[in-house]
């Protein structure tokens, strides 16, 4: 056993400053999430008057009560619907997450039709595509609760139309991969969105509420002159009795969700047991994770103190601690699941990159999933580091991350700058899951470094032309660069762009990781079973 010693002083001024800063960021995040819930819930009277459930009521009823549910990308689209921080409603118009339906772990996606009738909001497309990809990669059945006005024509962009085809392609891929797509169409499913219903394996429609057609009455009249009612064109009774699009006719939302749960209950599918395995919790209070990370990413942090508060018994077996010591690699367990951990107590240097490469390969050899805890300002630069092969060793690390054959989970705990973001399995390297802490920052470099770099380049260019640089213009340029970088590096900006799978409270890290590692293990187990079955068949 290699028990990590506690070096945190909860009574210190620095700890309290870190804690207060983290709590303020958590409060901001929760306030934005509550704003989205409130905006949707404001439609309650209208929904209930017509006999419908609100979107979050639907999600709650389709899920198993009391079972874990990880909601994803709650800040998607923040500040992209309206540029006013006080009025922006994040979430992308979609409620999505991983939970249990009739004992089966599923991806659940629901149109947030309490907001703009369920029209897809900015970055709602990216969020939907991402959750579909997660379902595919982790072999999760897909349950979708549809009620959408479709694309907002006032915000039409041709690239969204073209990229939107990925949603339908992914539904087809899910079905082809043997992952059931179960859909309850609670309301409108129009034009291209009709294929969101049509490409499902099991389709439940609600009497008097479901509308599925390629062209609604206004477009139909404009295009062909034909006049028809919505019910005649695409009502639930027509589709379940005449066209055959619908498989099940529900009397109302609640009945539709009951049918969806019965469909899932009837599937021959692995239902993971929830029996507790033998493990010891961390020796140190997870609440102390609030006070470890400084708000200033330039200040050093001992990431082993983070590890000590998320792994079983605070037991961490470090690999090669004296070689490239700023890069920390080692083995631990989370709720009995063996994992490898890579994190940073400083920039990545040649030795650290070399060690990480070796560690990744060793984990792949033993089928051990890897957790990356990002806290790095990047790879080291300078003459000595170039001579020591920083590019070569950094490239080998990036190659190892790219080629890894085991699940890789990334959490942005602090800074994730430059190529260090790539080497530490940033979002661009397709980790199986990627979450952020509220204080995390992601950028090609710090704003001040970017501004100073451009100032040097500008001054050098002016000197070549023999013209002086006006200090006022140079200062204005630097200020603008700092503003642009600082405005895009925090999680409220990166998560809005779906550059992670959501922002989590540091205190929830162990609980989230225990679930996502279980998801990866179950998904990979299903893949192995299918491979063995394919080999065994004559």
C-alpha cells in the first residue's frame, strides 16, 4: 500500500481563498442551470392545461427512481442565444444524460419544449451529436423524448442544416450497432425532424398531440396548394393505423412513458447489478477538494492531494516518482475499479512526457482505463528543452494518447494550455468522457503571453520597415488580445461550446468517475461479447 499523506491545511488563509473562489464559481454554474429549469418550467400552466407533462417531468418519469443520472452539457450554448450574461439560457434546448430505464443503463435525450417550443438552440446540434456519439462508443441504448419545433428559421445557417444530418446518421448507426433506439414523440416532429422519429426502432405516439410530417399545413399549401389539417397529415392515430410509422398509441404523455419503460423492460439486455463491491473510501474529506485549486492558474498545486480525495483508501502507487517528477503517473482504484492516473505538478518536460508514454502503453497492455487530471501550462520550451528532444518526446506522448486501446477519461482540474491539452487527452483527442471543474481554463496559451508574443512580432515587423510603433496602439492591441483570450478560456465559455461533457462540482468527482468507469466497463464488455459471438458463429 502507498497511502498518500495529507498536506492540506484547511485553516490556512490560502485554503479559504481557494474554497471561497471555487464555491462562488459553483454558485454561478448552479444559478445558470436553475435559470434553464425555470425558463422551461414557466410553461407549466400551458403544458398542464393541454394535458401534457413538462420536459423534465417526462425525463423523471422515464428514469428509474433513485438510480444515478449524469446530466450532460448543461451549459451548452451559454451566451450564444443572446449575448447578455443576465438573460442567456444555456442547455441548447436539449436535456440529456445517462441513467437507468427499467434497469438498463441508457442515454436519455429530451427536447426541452418548454423553451421556444423545443426549437434547437445554439450548440444544441453539437450537444445532440455528442450524446449520440457517447451512446455509440459506450454501447448504450438510446431513449429520446421528442417534441420539437425544429430549426429556428430566423437563425437559419446552411452549415447547421448540413451538419444536422449527423443526427439522423447517428440514429441509423445506433440501430445498426444493435443499440435500440426508443422514441416517444410527445408533440411536433416536423420536416427533417420527422426522421428523428422515423429512424427509431420503437416509436410511441401520443393521441391528439403527436405531429410527424415532412411538410406542415402552411408549407404544404405553399408548395402544392393542398389543404390538410395537422391531424390528417401526421397525427398519432393516422400514423399508428394508416402509415404504420407509429408502433404504439399512448393516451397521454404519462402513458407514453409507461410504454417506453415496458419496451425497455422486455429487451434481452444486460442489467448491471448495483451490489456494492469491497472497497474503502478515501481517507480524507472530499469537501476539501474545494480548497486545493487556486483561482490563479499560475500558482503551483500538488495534484496528489486531489488524488488522495478521490481514490479508494487514498492508496496511490506512483510510477517512477523521481524521473520527470512534474508528471505524476500511477495506479489506484475507484470503488474497486483499477485505473491508471496521469496528472501534472508542473509543465510537461521531456522526461515527464517519456514517462507518460511508457505508462499509457503499460495500461493498454493490462487493459487498465486511464484518468487524466489536467493541470498543466503545456510542454516546456527553451533551448535546453529543444535539445533534450521536447518535440520528439511530446509527439510520442500524443501518439500514445491517440493510439490507446483503453477507455480514457479526462477532467480539467486547472489549466490545460498549449499542446499540453493534447498530450493530456484534451477534448480533441476523443476521451471517452471529458468533464471540467468550475475553475478550469483551456487555451493555446495565457492571454498575457499571447499579447506579449504579438507585441514582439509587431515591433520586429515595424523595425524591419524602419517605422516606430506607437505605444498607445501597441497597448490597445495587447489589451484586446488579453480580452479575447481571457474571454474564451474559462469553463463558462468552453462548456458553452460543448468542448467538454459538462462542468461538475469537485466534490462530485469520485461519484461521477465511479459511474463513467462502470459505463466504459459495461460497454467494452458488450463489445467483447459481440466479437466472441462473431468468431464462434459458423
